[in-house]
C-alpha cells in the first residue's frame, strides 16, 4: 500500500514535470570542454538542453550516492564486526552443551548415552 502511495504522490508528479521540461527544452545547445576557446569544435558537443539537464541530474545523483556510501563506511565496518561477533557467540553456544555433557559424564565413560532397549 505504501509503495502505491509513494508512486502516486512522488513519482507521477516528478515524471510529469520531467516530461514537460524535456518538451519545453528541445533546442540544441553547445557544451564545450575548452573554457579558453569556446569555438573549438573538437571539444564541443551539440545536444538538446533537456539531455544536458538529465545528464547533470544523473551525475549529481551518482556523486551524492558515492559520497553517502563513503561516509557510511564506518557503520558498515562496525556491522561486519558485530556480525562476526554474533556468529562466534552462536558457535560457542552451540558447542557448549556438548562440552557440558562431556564434563558431567562419569569417569571412565565416553559420554555417549547407552542405547535404549
């Protein structure tokens, strides 16, 4: 239910706005990588303005995601350490009943219960 609400409230209006933006900005625009010689055709590309806007949006999302991922590294490391610790404690807990049974066994016995008959 929550997915449907998010879809209707957020995704649909954003999609409508992006479509309107693309239709309104179809004119070709030059993008140059040479700030000192803007007329250099080797380093200039002609694209519709909405393509440049979408590319800028995508690049910004990727950079923001990478920055967030890098900042959360210490939390992922702590989660790994705690996961290992829990795993080790669970292994110790599983091994404890077997060791306890061997300690409580009478001297001279193997600790294996006698077969029932």
